[in-house]
């Protein structure tokens, strides 16, 4: 029975062989056939870093991919697993991490995927070698590593560094979207501001994006952009005026609450019956001794 690549779901692999299944039903003893010129069988695994061990990687279902050229096979692999790559990490010569801004496409195939046969990682340099390799691999089973953040993130420490930088970069973009029309600064100032935002607690991050820049960053920006000082002054005045308006609104609410309470107390006082002057005090009341 022929089993196509579309029949294999993109879910964690599991052992489907039971005591009742015949050898003809197992994938190892009955590999799928195909009319395609080339065909490779892959065991995909999802990795956080390049250095993550295969044993701790997330195993996906075996994928059999056929095609009449390497480009066709490559395209099928990319389309099937491109969503597994969350973002591609980049690192400059100074060790600064950032997220690739460009849309991920097939030109990034080598940064996301790697093939391994046994202990050897295969690099496909030219078309002739690719075709020879595809012919040789038809009856073999390859390991396909899929890197969530690309092949630049090699260790756990680098993953932590990159995810922190990725979060800051995300909030730099949010700050630009919110404040570009009213505030200007060099990239390091935006980055410092974003770093100021992503402090605990996590629930406050989005709220802080809508707050005005901290004074120390306004000062740092003004030193670099003296022409922007009038705009910053107007911005601060507007911010203070808004704060005063909010304080006045709260004060008005407090005054209304006090007036309401005063009216309630006066109504209660009017409802009380005054005590007549000719009502005598209870007998013996004045004879009570202080204990």
C-alpha cells in the first residue's frame, strides 16, 4: 500500500507498531514508493538551539518527500515546516543580537534546516552533488533538524541572550509606532527606553508603552537633538496639563461626594425628634459612682 507524504501528519512521532500489525504495514520494512525521480525519507526534529541533543528535541512524524529536482523537494520541505521557525536570529560583530526584519522565505532554507545521516551533516554545494546525493539517499533515512531561531543560536546561553534582545526589539518597534510623531531620538535611546519598559511586572509592559518617556531619556535625547527641544518642551507641558486636568476631575468628584454626604447628614439630623426640656433624667442616674 503506497503512503504519500500528505498522509503523514505534522505531529509528534509515536510507535504505531503493535503485536497485531504485520511487517508489511511497518514503514521500515515497506518504504513508500513514488513515481518521482528523487525521493528522500526524513525524521524531522524541532530544536531550540543547534547544540540541542537529538534525544531532547521534539520529534515530528516521518516525512517522505519526492520530486523531480532538488528545488522541488526543497520547496516542499520549506512549505511544510516553515511555520516551525519562529524567527531568525542574527548577531553582529559586536555580539549584539537582533531579529531578522525580512520576511522568511526559501533563501533562508540553510539557516533553518540541516540534514544529517548518522553523525555527518550534509552540505549541498552544487547541483551535480545534490542530484548524486538524492539518488544515494533514496533508500536511506535522514535526520532533518529544524531550528526555531535559525542556526546562529548554538547554546542555551545564546538562546537566553537572543530572546531578551528579541523582546527589547519588539518593544522598540511598539514605542516607535506610538511615539514617532511626537518624539525623536537615536536608536540607543529607544533601546534604553524599551529596556526600562520590560521590567517586572510583566502585566505592566503594555501600560508603560503608553506612558511618556522617562525624564532621563528625554534629557539624553535633548543633548543629541537640540532642535527637538521646543517640541519636547511642548510635549512635557501638554503631559503636565493632562495630569492637572485629571487631578481637577478627581477633585471635582471628591467635592461632589462631600456635598452628597453633607446632605445625607442634614437629612438624618432633620429626621431626629428633639428631646423635650421637661423630660426628667432617669432616677438614680446621678447617684452612679465612678468605678
